[in-house]
């Protein structure tokens, strides 16, 4: 399923496709803004979005084999809720 399929699913509830797309964009934007502020986003029955900070680590340039440091960074993570896990089983 892709974003277009989700928009069509929302539109099947009686909204126009334009309004459904706007709603989908607003949800995605809201989740992104909350994560950027460092907040956790929980959607009951679906799961939670959070930010995980990776540690700085050593790596190497695959082309030259030269060692280098890979800096610490923030990455978004998703943890599915138990009802979602059960549905997937």
C-alpha cells in the first residue's frame, strides 16, 4: 500500500480526493513536526513514533578502506501496537 491508496481509502468515506489528500498530508506533517520537537507520537491501535539517537561509531570508506568516524544522529523509529502485531500474525 502506498500513500495514494491511503488517500483513496480516506476518500471512500465521503470526502473528495483533494480533501482526503490534504488530510493525509496534514497528518504526516503533524507527525514530522512533533518528532522534530522531540515529542513521541502515539496512535492507539497503530503504534508509536519516536526518535532514537544513534551513537558515534567507527566505520570505513568502502572505496579506499580508510577508517573514519560516523557521527551520532537522530533517526525516527516506529513501534507497532499490540493490536497491530496481532493482526499481522
